[in-house]
């Protein structure tokens, strides 16, 4: 699995989990999907993805291309 797919998987899981927790537990959990969305937004402009750096340092996934890079 490439790093890009792994990042999408983790981001989607965090967004859906944050929404469910915000609905069923406490509204403050809605800050989690907001934070994930903000990181995705800034990655689109800067090309810097903090999760990508973490995954590379952990040695997880294959380095195909940065998560902010457009497909060819």
C-alpha cells in the first residue's frame, strides 16, 4: 500500500470517527475532523503533509509520491 492511500485511509477513519463521537458522545469531538480537514487543506497548498513525514520515519508504506502531489 502506498503512503498516499494509507494517508487517505487514516484521514477518512479519523473524520468518520470524529463525526460519530461528536454525534453520540460530545460535540467537542467535532474538532478532530476539523483538524484533519485543515491539514488536508494546507497540504493542498504547501505540499507538506505531517502524517507523511511520520509514516516515512516509522518505515510504514511505500514511498511512491508525496501526498500533495498531483497524479500524472
